[in-house]
């Protein structure tokens, strides 16, 4: 192609782009002065005119623009009918190239004359497309084939068209910043040239055919088996491809399909299943499913025939998992999993808008609709877009001009461009066939299979089930063998164990996977929801404020928190709250049961607690404050310190212990990719339901209540609103190494341990994460003013970054407590004995731990599901266990028993009931962990 031709081609492309753009812009202005009754006609005429302009230029130029036209012709779900009707002509009816050119290419590529190669060769092509045309022929051995021959000079044309397309996209992004298609065109520039080598297409065809079992005669009952046909590759060169001939009719030949009695609904659903298999199961898929690339076999049962594998995309295992996770997260409305999948695939956002992201994802995987609903779809999308822009405008405090130019996406991975194109093409395909496809129902089994397959590969089949850090002790070696046994018995999904002895880390193990639908491995910095383990952290914060002189344990709560001293609560003191003797053990129970979402409203929960009346006199009855404990402590903490709850958490423990990014009560945006997902051990829940009620538990927290909670809590606490909420009794998220470091400091009376041992050069050191992740700053476009308002993106309003200059304590101190008798305070002994109910299970905020002989040896707090933080005061031992498969203590007990036995230290009596030393009675085995 000469420079003159290149220049003329470029001018024609840009001229048409400008003409169509200006035509629609002027139409928007004219519409304001047009009667409503005539507006529809005005737009229809414009669509018809511009569609003709586009079609005429595409036919004239051919090359890449034909592919663009083919893609647009399938988007009947969003484009006006005029474009669909006219551009459909591009699917297989372009003007053919001269037969002389075809013969020359075949002779040159195959090195033989046509007469030597074929017994017959049809002069008229079966179809002519953008890159090649296809002729029917018979080989010299009598086999019927089709011969795909590349157009002469098409390579130069395609490469030139890609440059022009890139320039047009750049211009659109400049003129209309909200329409930035650069990631898409960049990926197309990378992938499109591969279509010009038919050897690549031949190999792609073989791979997809093999993956889908097209040549297999197996009659297996695999639910993910698909019934499609793919022609066999006979031979190939760079510009000629010879394939097996399959007799079929075009997918868009409605009359023939009707005459054959083809069920169009089943046909399109089977094509969709074939693509779901390619994407989620195989990770290798055809990227060009427009109607011209399908036939329907004439022979019953009329299977779809898949053609043209020039544009085929391979996915890495991690990206395939992320795409499956994104699909299922969208189907389930799981914001956490959705944001996590984005992070895994490299899609980065400039701000935190989970609700809007979920809406966009739902639109992407929405059901297909018939073509006659296209206009309605476009209107709905426009309304949704305007709604999202309004949310963005309010969140960012932007004016209308600025919000139009703000692009919320910071990084868009090229690997998912072709995936997005395929989903849109499939939707357009079903719309053009006038069928409605429910993608969630069809694709779910394939997406689930890839995740469950990897998750179910426990330690017996997964050499990397234990994270690849060297064992720090012989005890850790033995522990890992135990975890492998538990994993093979399906008692562990994901787990972390970290332990300190005499101030040094002796165990730091991570194993398993992050969730039932999340096969990524658990890492040392993964964040687990630990339920009531949170209480031990919250209680520590109250003790820290006492240590700082901000309040006293015998202060009346109403004196610290004036709104609290009503409805008979004027005699409740701080130590009553910590000792679970305030009489508010059932507070908030009815409200949270009726509306669990209220737990996410921090201020509302504090108000409700302040207005609640006690059931018993303070200090007389100890009953576990399973939920109210957190809000009681939280209200005291905020009123005594005059700071936010999370500020005190960071100031008291996170910064001094150097555990940034690994201990939260209410997670900030940006950590979703490190979250473990909860699931229940249903076998243990069934056992739990057989138990009798217990008098020492609150009436709203009896065994049957706990059984129901254990089966429903994972769904609730996996949600983003619960994870981000401040629920100090129940929703801490942490790594075991951060929790163990906290208890290691407590066991040494507040002395900060030496830096955490770090034996993994490939993974972040403890404390190296930003505690509050930052979103990328906005890069203004050339036309945009550099506004200070846009230089940084705000994090969610409910999470406050603590300033380094705190005013209450020094973050770099070597001790977090100055009280030499802080252990006595935690356990409620010595001079603190009068502040606790005699014979109770709790000290001041912590669960007391006794040896088998009845000696008080330590303190800690477990959570529903088995996660635990504990320390043995006498033996300077601290341990943390985090789990995502919720059980009632059995797994944790086995871990504790092994570690304590190896270190020759007492096993806390709470865990004896899980060992052979206590009877196998169900009630005994499950009693203690329930109240934690």
C-alpha cells in the first residue's frame, strides 16, 4: 500500500468520524426546539443516515473496519435498529476478491498447482469476510473441504487501520473523556495481527476442539459437557487454511432454521454454554462470536458449528479464577468478592464506590433481551449512568463539567478486554435471534466448577497447601503435619497459626485457601473475620485508656457518657461492662434480629444502648454480653477519649506494635483482596442442634440461637457492609501474626516484642501495609484544570486516618501499658478482685483460662467459629488461630493441644473437653467455645 493510499484511507476515516460526531451533537441541540411527537422521527432519520454512511465506507475500505461493523451489527441489545439492519450485511456478504488472486495465493502458499491439490474447487466463495474468503473444494483423495484464503495485501491494510482506530479513540477520549476506549483498542492492536497467521488459527482450532471434546464419542454425564461441532484442520500455512467441510445453514438464516424445526432458544443457550466452558473451564476461548462465525448442522439434532478461531484468547489460571469469582460475586451481590476479583485481575479504581461497581457488573452480566427492547435498554442505561454520575459528583464534590471528565478507572487490564467483547457479542447474538438468555443460570455451573475444583484440591493433592515459609521450630513442623491431616479430613478450609514463646516467634504458618469460591492460597497477611476475638481487643483498648489516665475502672459509665445514665443504668460502672455484669446482656438482641443491617450504623447502635434498660442489678449476675459488650465499650472509649473508636485502636495498638494493615475493627476500602471468606462446618452445626440450653447464657443467645446464627452468620458477615461496620464485639479482621503479636505484648505486661520474624522474601513483612490504603490520584486530561480537589481521592467516610501526632501517647514507645499489675487487671485478681463477680468465667474483658488442676494460668478470647487469641502468663506464651471454616472449637483445640504438649505447658481446661481426656459427650465437647 503506497503512501498516497494510506493518506486517502486515513482522511476518509477521520472525515466520517467527525461528520457523524457533529451530526449527533447538532441533533442534541435541535432536539430542544423540536416537538416531543417529532423527536423520535428526528433520531430515526439520523440513525438511518449515519448507519448508511458507516456501511458505505466500511464496504469501500474493508480491512479492520469490517470487523468493527460486524461487532456493531451484533449489538441489537443497545444499538438503534437502523445500524443493526444495515451492518448485518457485513457478516458474510462482502464483495469477493478475484479468483485469479485466490489461485495465486494458494499456489504460492501450498507450493502446488490447484489441479494437483483439488479434484474440484468452487469458483464462487461460500463467504467473504474482512481478512479472507472461503471456497468449497474436494481434495485429491476425495475429502470435501473448505479452503480459507487470505486477501492479498490485507496485512498492511489491517495494521494501518489499527493506527487510525487508535487515533480516533484518542480523539474521542479527548473530546468526551467519559468515553475512553484506549484499553480496548490497545488490546485489539495486540491481538488482531495474530489473525493474519492461519497457522495460529489452525492450532487454536485444534485446542478448542480438544477442550470441548468435539471429537470424543464419550457419553459421560458431565453437567458441563457441551454439544457443539468444530471442523477438523486438514492443513495450514500462514495465508491458507484447509478445513473439514460441514454442511450447515447460517445462524441468521431464520427461514431455513424454521424449516428445519430448530429451537432457537436451545441453540443460543448451547452456544453460550460452549463459551462459558471455554472461558471458565479451559481458559482459552474464541474472541469473535458474531453470527457469521456460526453454522447450524443440517443433520439432526442440529448442533451449533463453531468457526473462525483466529482471534482466540488464553487466560492465566489466576485470571480465569478472578473472572469466575467476578461472575459469581455479581450473581450473588457479594461486594467484597467483586472488589477482590477486580484487584486480582489488576482492575484498579480511583475511588470507593462498591454499590455503583456492583450495578455496572450486574449490567455486564444481565440477561439478554430481544432486539425490539434495544431502545428501552438504552434509556435505562442512560438513566443509570446519570444516577452514577450524580453519586460521583456528590462524593467527589465536582461540578458537572468535572464529573464528565472524571474517569473512575485507574488501570484496566488488557487481558479482560476480549472477554468483555465476547460477553457483549453473545448478548448481541441472542438479541438478534430474538431470544432471552439468563446468563447467570447458564454460566454459573462453569464458573463454580473452576473455583470448587481448585478449592477441593486439599493438601493431599496440592503441594502448596501450606504457605511456603520455612518452619521456625520443630513444634511448627509437627503442627503443619496436623493441619494437613485436618485439611484432608475436610475440617480446615483456610487457617493461620502464629505463636510466641519468651518473646520470640516460634510458629507462623498459613495454610489452605481463602474461601469456598476463592481458591487463592491463605498468606501470612490474609485477613480473617474472627467474631468475638474482637472483644479481647476492645477490652484492651479500654484498659489502655485507664492506663493513660483517661478514666477509671470504678467510674460510673453515665459520668463518662451522659446519655447512658438513664433508664436505671446510673449505677453501672466501667468494670461491670468489662466483667459482663452490667445487666445488658440481651440489649440490642431483638433489634439486630429483626434488622441485622442496624449493626452497621455505629451512631444508631450507641443511641440504642444508651436508651436500653438493664435486666439485672449491676454486679450481681454474670451473663455473656455477646453483642452489647462492643457498643458498651465503644461508647465509653469514644466519650472518654473524645476520639473515634478506630483512632484509638490504631493509636493504642496498631502503630506501637507495627501491625499496620493487619488488624481492623471495621475494614477500610482497599483491603478486599486479602479477605478470607467464611463458611460453616455443617456437620458441627447439626451436632450443636442436639444440645440442651444453658442457664449461664443470655436468653437471646441459647444453643438453638447459636445453631441458627452459625448457619446464617457467614452470609451476613461476608458482606461489605458488615465488614466495614464498627462492631467491636464481633467483626475484627486480622492476621494470626498480628493477633499473636498483640497477645505477646499483653503477656509481657505491655512490652512490645522484637520485630516479627520474616522468612518469606516474596511476601510483605508484618507492618509493611498501609493501614488505610490510598486510591490513585486523578491524572487530569489535557483540557482539564489541575484542581486541588481532584489531587487525592477520598476514602470511605466511615474510616478515619489517625494523624501521626496523637496527643494521647507515643506511637514509638516500647511499652503499650505502664501498669506493672496489668495482668491482674485483665484477669480480675489481686487488687482488682473486688471489681469482678466471684467465681465468674470472665475477668475484666477477658476470658480466664485455668489448667486442668484449676490453677489460673492466663487469659484470652475465642470467637464463634474457632478463631482464638490466648496467652499463658506464667510461661510467657501467646498464640493466635484464625479460621474461615467455622467449627465450635475442635480444630483450635487440636492445635492448642499439640503446641502446648510440645512446649510442655498446661493446656487450658476449656480445650480439654475436645480431647480424649474428657468424655465424648456432645454437650461437654461444645460447651465452652459457645460463649466465646
